């Protein structure tokens, strides 16, 4: 049961990661490159996509807590590295990104690692 | 190849004397450590996740939850600063120092122990993430 729950939570985190990437892309389009100054941070704080990121962040924390409580803090965090290959596979199909052999080996290693850790 | 790429990135950053960048990386490592500690203490205090109103209320009212959220949020902002300053490919080095900090803090700060399978899995995931985050030949098809 906990194994199904773990992978279900991983799926949710992957969806959140994809939505986060989309929101950061939209923020970059509307506000430009990230700057560490007060006017930029104020603009960022009132951006609707940034508010969306914050709201999802709280939900994400709740979901990741589930895995961290079961697997431990460190292992729980590494379990969610699974999101990286998911984004890469999505980029391959939807953005047409190409990957070399080393990328494919990397994706395979992350997948094996996530399965082992769960 | 991945290790050589990371090494050359570190050398280039050192050559540019990006003091602010290294300072932000140091702060980020501290934040990651605080974040790991906060999650660890929160889990020790609250135990497994329960979908009940008293649990959710106590979860959100726990100061460790807010420390974890705040440190995680500032850490993300700093990582975007690093990406804006030196680009995504080179900032990978900073991303992975955070992963090492998580392991060390969990072991020494929270008192977590790792089984051989977990260690193997973490090594595989870290190696894999170094490989996927290198620049390589990734390009957008026309």
C-alpha cells in the first residue's frame, strides 16, 4: 500500500514540477531575466504565476512529507529526483529535444535509483 | 566526461572571481541544511502523514513546517540567481553541492542511517543527474 502511495505521490510531484517549469517560463517571459534587487522582487511577488508557484509549493510540501516520513529525509528527497527524467521525456516528445547516449544512461540510472530507494 | 565538465565549470567560475555567486552558494548550502533539519524534526514531531483535520492543523501550525518552507523558498530564489548569473549548465555544480549537504545533514543532524541499497540508489541518482544535466548534444529539432 505504501509503495503505491509513494509512486502516486511521485506522480503528483512530477506534475507539480512540470507546472512549476511552465510558470517560471511565463514569469521569465513577462519579467525578463531573474535579478536580485528590490523592484524586481516586488514585481515577482505580485505576479499571478509566482503566486501559483507558492500555492503549489505548500501542497508540494505536504505531498513530499509523505515520502520523507516513510523513507527518511534524505532518501525521500532523492526519490523525487525521478521528476528530472520525466521532464526530459516530456521535452523529447513535446519540444523535440534530442539527447545523446550519456543523457539516456543518466535517465536510466535515476530510474533504477528511484526504484531501489522506494 | 561529466566530471571534466563540472571541473572546467568550477575553474571558469573561480577565474571570473564570482564572489557574490560563491557567497550565495554558501548561503544556499546553509539553507538546504536548515531545510533538511526542519523536515527531520517535523517528521520526528508529527510522524507519518494522516489525512485528518487535527493532523493537518498541527502540521501547518508547526514552526518547523514554516522554517522548511521559508528556507526552501529562499534556496530556490538563490538557485535562480545562480542560473541567471552563470547559466543553467554551469549552475549544475551548485545544485549538486546541495544534494551532498542533504546527505550530510540527514546523517549528522537528524541521525538518519542509510542501508546499502539506499546508498547505492543515492549514488545512482546523483550520477544520473550529473549525466542528464550536462550540456551534451541536446538541441531543439527544427
